[in-house]
C-alpha cells in the first residue's frame, strides 16, 4: 500500500528541534543529560517520520538521517546570522533572543533551513511538509528547494512566496507580500530554473512580485513596494512603481 | 440563555473528517471496523456541535445531519477533482497524495466544500466557524455561501478572499492575494448578489482584486497580477496592469 | 542566566482570558464560583509568565499585574464597541456573538488591546509574544505600541501590518493587506514616531500601503485599494490608484 | 477477525457516567444544556464501546443500550441508599457528599451497579471490564453477576472479593479483606451457584472468608474477623475465630 | 449551592508536590528559577483546591495555606527519616532514592504527612481526598487524623488500614494487611479515641488486626502475623497466633 | 549528579509493550508497517529509560536492550501459557482474550516476566519500577528477582506478595492475599535465599503466608486459606488451618 509520512509527526519534529537548538528562549533548562536525551529522541522521531517512505530514499534512510544531524551545527550557525540580520533591521527589537522567540520571519527561515537540508539529501515529501507547517504558522511560503544565502531577513512576512528554483544571495531583505515566482507552471518545466535570482544586499518592499527563471535582480538594488517585475534589473538599481494616485474631495464612495 | 456552538468542537470535527475521508495521507490504517467507528463518532460529534443551536434550524437538526452525511460521497468525488487540478498545475508535485496531505490550497477547498454543504442546509453559524478555521490555518478566506465549480485550483493562497455571493465556474485557478469582493457593505445588501462571477477556465494572478456583484469575468480569461477590476471583462480576455516601473541608478532610499 | 518568558504560557494566557471575558461564545457556563476561579487562575498564570523577567520591570511585577487586571473592565467595554463596529459593517453577520466567536479581525483586536495594556505598563517582551500569537492565528500584525481608538474595524484582515508608533482614531476600518508602516528602519529611529497617523472615520481598502511618521490621513477620508501613500492626505479626501488596466483578446500567456 | 471492546473506552465511560450522576461532587456545574449534552455523549460512547462485539448480543446492541439508560434513574436511587448506609456507619464522615466523592467502598459499589445492569442484559465482556476498573482503583473485586440488595456498605474495602453467584441481602456490611468465594473452580461449574448467600443485616469483619454455593449466612448475623467459613450459619448468630494468641516476654524474633 | 473540592485537583497537587520535594527521583532538573516557579504554582493550586470550601475553614483559607507551606521543610525532614527507615529494613534496596521513587509504603507515608498537616489546620474534606488517593495507588489506607512518629516503616503495604485516632510511636514497622481499627463504629463515638496506640519500636507482621481505643501495644513488642488483638500488650512482648496447622497426605480437595 | 530513571517513562513503556504484544485485545489494528513502527519506538523508549543510569550497567546499556528484545518472543510464548492456565481455572472466563484484557492476575504476571528479563541482565532499578507499577494497578507485588515457572496462575490477586528469592515451579496457582516472604530482613541477608520454594502443581488459597528461605512446599500440595507456614511441607500434602470457629446466638457485639 502507498504510504505517506505523518503530518503530525513532522510538525512535532520541527517543534522539538526548535527547543533543542534554542533552549534559552524555550523555557528549557539544560541539565546534566537533557541535551543528550533530546538528541536521542529527535533521531528516533526522524526515523519514525521516514519509516513509511524509506523505500523512496536515494541515499538510504539512515544515511539521510545521519547527514541531517551532521549538518545541524552548521545550520545553527547560519540561523544565528539570520537572527542577527533581523535584529539589526528592526528598531523595536531589544534582544536577539526576542527575534528567535517571537518573530515569524525568523521562524520561517528556521524551518526553511531544516527543510532545505533534507531537500539536499533528496528526502521525498518531508521537506514540503516542513515548509507547509511554517506557511501555516506564519503565512510565509518558502520552497525547500530555494537557495538562500546568509543573513537573510524577513520583516512581518505574511504573504511571502519563494519558489523552488529561486536563488537568493547574502544580506537580502524581504517584506510582507513579496512573491518570487514562476511565469510558467507547465509540468515539463519541473526540472528547469523557473524562479528569479536575487543577488547580495537586495531589499524588496512589500507587495512586490518578481517572476521568471531568467530574471536577475542585481546586487545592492532596492525594489519598491507593489512593483511587478518580469525582467532583470542591473546592480545598484532603485526600482519603484510609478502609480499615479488621485486625491480629490470625497463625494461618492469608490 | 443564548448559546453558540463550540469553536473547539467545530475544529475537531473538521480534523476528524479529514482523516476519515483521506485515510492514506493521514497515517490512519483502515482495519476491520475502523471506518464504521469513525463514521459513528463523526455523527455523534456533529450532533454535539448542533446541540446549542438546534432551535435555529429550518429543516431540523437531525435532517441537516443526515443530509450532510448523505452528500459526503459526492463531496469526496469533487475534492478528488480539485486535488487533480492542483496536481496538474504544479510542476513540483510528484504524487496527488502530496497535494492532499500538504497543500494549503487543497485544505481550504476541503473545508469550503464541507461548509458549503452545511450552508445549503441553512445550518446557522457553523459554516462560518468552519471557514474561519481554514482561514486561520491557511490565510485563505472562502465564504461558505460562495458557489464554486469543479477542478478548482488555488496556488499558495495566502491572502485570498472569496465573498459570500461569488460564483466561480469549473477549472478556475486563483493565486495568492486575490480578492473577489464587494463594492458596498451596507446591511441592506445582505440578501443581494454583491460579489463577482468568474466563468469557466479563468486564471487570476496574485494580488488582483475583482469587486462587485455585476462584475463578470468571461470564460477562458487571464487576469494578470495586481489588477484592480470593478467592471466586467468579455470572454477570452487577457487583462493586465499597465503599471509603469521606474528603474534608476540608486542614490537615495525610497 | 538570561531568561525569556514562555511562548506557550503566553498563548495559553490569551486563550484563557478570552474564555473569561466572553463566556457565552466559549461554551463556558458560568456557575457559582466559576468566574472567581477563572480570575484566580489568570492572575496565577500571569505571575508565572512574568517570573523569568521580573527583574526587568520598571514598576515592579506585582504592580504591573494589578494594573492589568484593574484595566480589564475598561478593555472589555472597548472590545464590545469593536465587535459592534465589525457587526455593523458586515452584511453577512447575524448576531454580534458571531463576530466575537469567529471573526479573525475581532480576535486580532482583542489580542492587541491586551498587549497594548501591558505595553503601557512597560512590561518587557510579553506584549510582543501576545501580538505574534494573534499574527500567527490571523495573519494580522498589530504592534502592541500602536494607539488605536474606539470602534476599530478589520475586515478579512490577512496581511495587515500596523507599526509600533501608528496612531489610529475612532471608527476606522481596514481591509486585508493594508500596511501602516515605516519609511526607515534604522536602529536610531527606535524612539521616534516612524508610522502614520490615521484620523477618525477613515476607511482603507485592501492592499494599500501608508508609510512614514509624518504621514497623516485626514478624518473621513477613503483610501482605495492598492494605493501606495508616503504623504499626508487632507480630511474628507478620496484617494485611489489610477492604474491603467489593459484588456485585450487573449493570444499569449503573460 | 475476533474483536474485543476497548479497555480505555470502558474506563472513560465509567468516569464520565460518574460525573453525570454526581455532578455536585465532581466540580461539574450543570448549566442550560450540560446534562443533555452529557447524556448524548454517554450514549455515543456506549455505542462505540459495544461496536466490536455487537454480533455477540442476545437482545441486540441498541436494545441493550436503551435498556441500560432506562434503568439509570433506578440505579441512581440505589446508589444514594448505599451512600447513606456508608455515611451512617462511619463516625468520621461529615457529609454524605464526602462518601460519594472519596470513599473507595462507594466507588466499587457504583461500578458494580453499572456492571450488574449490563450483566442482566447479557452484554458480553464489558461488565467484567467495568468491574476490573473498580478492582484496579480500589482493590475491591465484585463480580458483575453478584446479586446485591440495598443499603450495601463496604468499609476500607481493600482485598474484598465477591464471586459471580453470590447473593447479598439488604443492609449488609463488609470490611476489608472479606472473600465470598467458591470451593470449586472447575469449568463445568460455570452455570451453577458456587458462591455463598448472605442474608439481610449481616456484618462481616475484616479478613474473613466464606466459601461455597450452599453456604448461607443467616439474617442479622455478625461474623468476626479472620474467620474461615464453609458451612451455613443460622440467623442471629455471632461467629468468631477462637484463635489462641500467645503472649510472652520477647527473647527471640519469630 | 453546596460545593466540594475537586478530586482531580487534589490528586494533581499531590503529584506536583512530590516532584517539588524530591526532584532527583522525578527526572526534574532544577535550574535557575524552577523551584521558585514550582512553589508559586503549588500555592496557586492549593488556593484553587480550597476555593469551593473556603467558608468552612476555622482559621481562614489563606492562613491554612500559609501554615501548610511553612511546615513543608519540617515535613521534608520527617519524610527523609521515613525513607531511611524503609531503606534500612529492606535488604533488596540499594539506594535510598529507590525507596523514594518506587516504594508504595513510602508513597503512602508521604501522602499521609501532607494530609496530616492539613488535618491539623482543620482543613475540611481535602485531607480525606489526599489519603484516598494514596489508598487508590497503594492499597494503604492511613487516616489523616492518625498521629505517627518518626522513622515509620511500611513493607509491601497492600491492605493496611490505620484509623483516625490511632497513635503510633517512633521506629514502628507495619507489614501488608495490618489493620489498626475500631471496635465500635457508632456516630456518637466520632470525637472519642476509637483506635489503638502503638508505642515505639513495635513491629507488626502481615494480616494482623489490632482493635480498640484502649488497646496499647507496649514499646519494643513484636506482633506476629494473622493475630487478632483487642486487648493491650505489655512492653517487650512477643505475640503470635497459636494456630494449629494440619498437614496430611492429600486425598480430597479442601 | 546522581540520576534515577523516570517512573513515567517506565510506566509508559509497560503500557506500550502490552499493546505491541497483544494487539487484538488492545483495539490496535495491525496494518502495513504498524508493528515495525511500534518496535522502533519501544526500543527508543527503552534507550531513554536507561539513559540516566547507563553507567551502572554491567553488560552495557545497548547489550541489555538487545538482549531484552531478543527474548521477547520467548516471553510472549510464556505469557500465552500463563493466560491459558488462568483461563482453564476460571469457570467465568469465556475467551482467553478476556483473560489477557481484563484479569489483574495476568497483568501482574505480564509485568513480572518483563521485569524478570531485565533483572536477569542486571539492569539496575528499572525492574523494581516495573514491578511497582503492576503492584499499584493490581495490588500484586511480585519481586522481579523471583523465579517463576510456566502456567503460573493468580486468581483475584489483591494483596499477594512474592519475595525476591522465591522459586516457583510450573502449574502453580495463588489466590488473593498470599505472602511468600522472608523471616529475616537484615541487610546482610541481601545476597542469600530468604524466600520459600514452591514446587510444581501447588495451589495456595487466600490469606496464607509462607516464610523462609529453607521452606519448601512439595509438589502437588494444596495449602488451605489463612495458613501460616514457616516450615517445609512434603509433596502431595494437604495443609489447612485448624482454627476453631465459635458460633453462638448473638447477644453482644464483638
């Protein structure tokens, strides 16, 4: 019989891993052997999660698990850089722990980095379960296949979509409602690059849409809000929507 | 004393029904009498849900329950068609079960089709509880009163709003941030058609707003992103936002 | 060791407080001493929530708790006015209890009013935990520091962002995807007014962005959808986006 | 496949029924429709409990359920008489509610009366699940088949065993460690009376054993502690163990 | 309306207090502020427990709570002595922590010492809820009113009954099935001493019954198993049951 | 820091193992990979259980786990024989599944056989946690160190005590309140045989006590109720308590 991994187990794994990686902000006090016990459990839970699909692993279920846990320290370092980037960009944040504890943008990046790690090991289905959990909790939808550099920053974030073959450099910042999407969605495009490339130090303001696998936003560019882009932009560019706003004395409802 | 149905019971009913309708993707193994037991429980839970409002049923509480469960097989068939439409439109999906398990667009349609069934039996309040549960989990807000045809497809979906008197044909696809709304919200409009009509085979891209009860999007039309429409569009139309984007060498922050 | 309050305790406090303030819509039947017990528990839970950060209170942990509970009756009155405003503006709502039970806009305002109360007592971190819980459940992100008048109305709401130093008058209505944000996000702006002022009786339609601490939307104005505003608008104004929509016979996909 | 009813469901049914029958001592406040809801649920739970064994009912699963709930008011009256008997016999009890809430003897009788009701309807297996739940919580093992009169009183109770074909009159009191058992346990005795008859107003003190289907303890008798009885005793008898106790100045350990 | 305290809250309080007093054996790791938080919660839970009966307190509900928590350190010291006594008397025990973690005799004493503390403050009903919880888990039934000295030791314990006005000295050891009970149970005896006095260093073996308020077991006595005692025994006595056991070649079943 | 294994984890392991070994009576339906998943989890849970005491294993923590799971099939076979023995001896039992599902005697033997397996691998402390869980649920206290043959049968069982160095043959049956104990409890006896030997086919009736490491009950013997034995009995013996019972016309209360 065809089997799927359990959504519930997947969600729990993500929650447990968060507490393991960030004990200070989770009210978890690390005693004598608590970390060791947590690690033992996380590995057991990943085995359970993979059990129904273990025949679909290219590199084998155990090696995928091993490889995932080997990469954890590196993932943790990247996440601390992301948290730093968000902290630096928000006047309201007083401690970096606040960012880790409470910012949905950080949470979405956290889940993406786990999911991307599994995606790289060609683990089937589970990376998508991960990303949909983050989507459900934050409204931020980052495909596990996207390549995202360091110091990635998301502000507010609701409505963000980042497609599977998107490439994002370092020090990029996205606001709520930004879409990095595809122009075409036919099945024969599945293995091609369909989503844009965002180079280092780019800021994209809220409500903006960038589409297409050949679209490149050059480094250091600033893309204003509500912009609709399907062509590349050179580096150091400033792009904004020249919408004409009409203001008049109110007479009728629009 | 005035009574309201329990939000918690409502949410649980939706979760339980999902496991009942889609056991393969729910890690539920169907044994000897599991389906029978599940059905028994679902009916019991619906009775509990309706208990505090049973005096407000036009057709009686029992007949509404009966009628809902009679319609389930048909609802299931429609949902499989919706899953197929989403699967066909997403290059990244490898099995239709992935769509059912993990896609928020499918989940929102699932809840809408249950809620619409109750709405048709004039069950008070509960259909809205259903749709708000989907809204909370997916950011997709489909009013139970909307009429939606077969092979309905939602991609990403966060921020979608579909109003109460919307009519949607077959093979329609909506992207994130699409609003199908009303121009006027005065209370005396409550029984009139206030939301648009979308005919068969229409695609509406992200961030677009279509308003008004007399607005009709003709069959086979494509509506681009970020479009604001308050008037009808003939069939086979392509509509897009002619926004002028200004690109210049960066000097100042916007 | 640096300590953070528990996100889980924070979420539970908000849920419990909802049941306490709105027993009718929560399926809670108030008997002999139920309300008294609930209050006892809520105070205990707030003490637990504050425990790890009690050294960071300006006015002391106990006085903050006391002051919060003293203000509850007033908060309750304000929330009933908000519910009334939402009820009056939605043709589909049949009872005000429906609004309280099921409308995400009301839920977001409920959490905001609690969080704002704590913010006024300079309680650290917790107000942000509150607002992120509402954000996660509704997609509506209202900073606890915002000042919002009476009869505040949110419709649908997904994607709304209201910044820390925003001022909103009475009888204001916001639709989904509205951003009331800042032009600049440098850390040295943390104590300055960075977000706009919205005067009484203003309506802002979906997808509109208003930015800047000096931007004032005059009383009684109507701001259309998809508008991008960084300058003030006089009172009684009607503002709309003059986007040119192109409609043609379909030949190619966009 | 052979199926057994769920032990967990059985235990839960007993707990829920207790709260339904004795709301005052259960911290349950009965509001507008709480009792009705509780009854609806109890019936649903009984249906679930019977589902795996429904083919083994002589009178049909639905009629057994119906008959059980029809008898509930009568069972309740009997239980109040039992509680009264325990209250009257314990100098330490200050309210009859204490007896219902906290006395294991009452709890065992409560479960016995439910189980006996099912036993009378020839419900298979479930009556034994009921009695073993009481046994596990109280150490008192009353077979559902026993016939027990009114005003039955158990004091302390741990270690009491009452066999399947025991007959007990009214106003009988048993202390801890009393066994009313069988002399023979061969399978061909299964349909015969194997356990004793205890007539009205008998008291049996702790540790006493009475065995055999033909053994009758006459009305108004008092049976002392640690007695081993396999023959009948006339009415108004006083029976005690004439054990010789030796007391001497301690020199060696026994 | 007449109210009773919640059995469930009572049980939880006992469990939570155990973890608080014996963190090492409970898998609880005490971090920065864990003990403080636990204490805060325990006090809150006791307040909730007392709420429905607060009008029945002689010394007032708050003073009873205060007095209970003031006595905790002393209770803890006594319990460590009890654990030591059990450890010393059991060849199988390897660490004193094993006794605290796993021995039902210790658990019953633990609950008794809490209940006795409440009994001394004349808290109504709750002490009996406490003792019945221990009874249910261990089969050991110690009335909260009993006075028990230091280094109290229970071995195995199932079936032990210790009545309300029992007095027990230091270094006493009881085996399973021992009853320290009353001869008379008429209501007008409620305020008199009805149960025996056991002086220091007494051992009572399994199955023995000692009855009556004037019965005194003198210091250093050893009472054998299955003894039935209703009269006093001088100090340094050895008492045993002179039962004649008949052994013969088996012919018939008894 | 000194660490103890978690009582809660220990209890859960026993419950989970029961469902794994006896799925039919547990309402567990075994599908495609359910058994495999259950086994994976059980091993994970045993590892967690052993973690805090892993330095105290003679043969190493992993080898103990391995050895335990290797022995499971054999344990299962023995348990089916025990169930058969109980079924054969109880006229009231209609299916062997009833015995497994509901009989406390079987449950106690089940836990004993698991605990004994761990005891044989010299796992510290955990075997005692196991046996105390059974003790708490059934009132039957079998030390994990006892050696018990096949077709072991316990009827009712409350109050049974079986000491650490007891040897029990095949086809032995014990009734409630039987103690197989030690005469001496001094610490220097810890490694010696202190408890009796019961040979094949012995029946011991309720309330009987057999004490001492040199006491042997010969094969095929029947020991009556309330007997106190500290010396050996030859094979084929019938032993009973010659207590004189006095019966007289009631005049005074005892």
